[in-house]
C-alpha cells in the first residue's frame, strides 16, 4: 500500500523536513533544526507538530456510555461535556488492542482518538464489539490534527482566538472553537509532558493554520517539530507508546497503566482475564543508563547474571543529556536504585532503575 | 555541503586523510547531515586491527545507531578520546572530528576524490 500524505505534506517538504514513512503516512522525522533543538523548543518555548495521521472515530447513540464501559477498561459513567479520558482497550486475553482518548462531546456523543498504526484494526474491533443502540463512524479522513506544545503554547494560541475559547483544564476540550477564523476542536492535551493544545481542524484549514501559527509564534520561539522530537519528548515524560510499552500480549498493569483499569466495573472486555492473571509478575520501569552506550528498544536487561527483562523504548534524552530507557522487568527488580545491565548490541552497559517520569514539568 | 579536496571518500560516507604512512578517518558532512544530531560514539582501542570495508565504530543519533566502516586495513595508532566526550563535534565540524589514526595500512576499499564523491552524493539524494 502506498504511503499517504497528510494535508501538510507540502509544508513539510518546503520547510526542509526529512520525510519518512510512519504508520502508513509520509511525515517529517525532523526539520533542518534537528531533533535536539526541536525537543528543547518544546521544553522551553513551543513546537508545532503535524499529527494528522492519528485516527478519529465517533460513537453516538443512546447506549454510547454503556458501550464505552464495555469496550474500554476506564470508566466513562460520569463525565462532563468536553472532558477527555484516556483508556487502554483490551482484548479478551487482557492484552492491549490499542490505547486511546475518549472525549465526551455531549450526551450520547463521543469522539475517540486512536493511534495511526492501529486505526483500521481499532475501527474493525470497535465495530465488531458494538452493543446496543450506537453508531460508530471512522471520520479520520475528514480531520487534520496540529499539536501546539510547550510552555508558550497558550500565549501563541491567544493571539489567534479569544481567551474564552481556550479550555483551562488539562484533558478538556472546546468542541465549538475557532482558531484564526477556522472551526476547530481545541483540546488541552498532548504527548510531550508540557502544557499545550491539540487542534482538530478540516484538511483544508490545516495548511493555512500551520502557516498562521508558525508566523504568529515567531516571537515566542515556535518552530515546527518532527516525529523524532515527538518520540524523545514522550519518552522523557514516560508516556507509553503502543507497540513498545504495550501490545496485544502485554496487559495494562504490566505496562504500568493499572490506574486506567477499573476492576470495580461490572464488566468490560478483558476483565475476566485480568482477574485471573492477578498481580503482574513483570512491570514497566525507567532506566537511566550509567555506563557508556545508548539503550534502544528490544534489548535484554540483566541482573544477578541472568535475563530479567527487556527494554521497550530507549534514546538519548536531549533534556537530561543522558541515555534513558523504559523496560519491562521482573517485579523483584523494579525498585528505584536497582542496578542492572542492558545488552546493547552485544555489550553489557550499566543502568539503574529510576523513578518515572524521567522529566516532569515544573 | 562541504567536500574538502585534500581528502578521499568511501561509498559508505567515511573520509580518510593520509599523513605519511598513517591516515586519519572520520565521517563526511553528508553522513552527519543524514544522521542528524549525534549523541554517542563507540570507538575502537589503540592496537585494534581494522579491516577495510568492515565496521570499526558506531555512532548514534537521537534516533538510531549506524556503523562506521574502515576505509583501510590497518592498526589503530591513536584514538580521538575527545570525540567520545563531545560527539556533537561530528555535526559541527565533521572533517576535524577524526575517529582514529591508523598505521600499517595494507589494503583499502575503493576510494573517491572530492569531485567523484560529490557526484556520488548527488546521485544518492
């Protein structure tokens, strides 16, 4: 299948973005500024990302809440209009089909954002499990998404919309917003560990808004950022990425997402399996590499002369300036301060279990 | 993109600068541009033998690891330990950021002069 272009593809090429294929889309891994500068712009000022590859699915109907509570591990019973709530979506074995964010637009009307790489799988899964009176629709093709992230994000956004349109609470959204005259869902969410917004707009509006935002944010230090910085930012913030920290076989609790699994709910897909499995024997931890080398994903972790786990993501942290990784290790080795080794392409490199997240905004 | 005339180049984007019977080796401007911000380098040790065309070091950008191949067969006489402490030098000044000085050179891979390498890179683009 040929890779798709987002509505912002031409903008990325014009700006000197290095284009790669990701989840079936042609997207910039970085611009000429480079991953480190892009990363630091988000930590200290502001960055703009094209995340139009993400999938959007609507669930509407009088049984929408009941259906979401059946489909997802989190509890959607009590929610305000405009509120967002994260959840893993499990299979009957307790593994994770995907992780996603559900927004309540209004009563019986929900908006779900899923990972690009999983959107076809998710849509099929959601449709196959429909219960009661609900209509499920994949509206991904009609939506583009821009993420404006960083401590200066609000200041920049204020110049293009009225202040009362900007949601004040983290994980809340305004479904009737306008930005620079274009209709937009303004959501105070992100995948960077910073304050910021995700703007859902029409594919036609996206390129105009992209330029407008970059132009408006020059003073604040806004620059476009690619997938490389998106990954290093989420890793520092210890935000899990599907296919790394979780997958069809890794349960939410193993991935450290137990707080998003509401076992007291009457039922949901995967509940029986999760009850049967009980306390996980392995958990996600953070590793700070203290030796020489950079741990990457899928590298074995050793302690006491044997393999005790495997890394799920790893990189050089641009903010902390040392290599960090997340790993799933045996329970006995998850205490902060535990000394381990990572097999970095045949070399054993020393690392230490540290508290997650690696980075937390002030 | 910079292609100094006094160097020779490999198809895998390393440069070599001969000095008497020895030679300095590093990665090219094109290589560093393709790799992006470099944050780590794994260097061989003094006395290690290099095999022409075989990896002898690796460099890591924020995103990925890449092998660096030896343009020549020889023995490592000197290692640029400063590079390990400041890998960003490979981005800033790739032709000064040498990895190793090699002696006892007995074989080489196919090397290009600056002009040929520039044309080679243009084709890769």
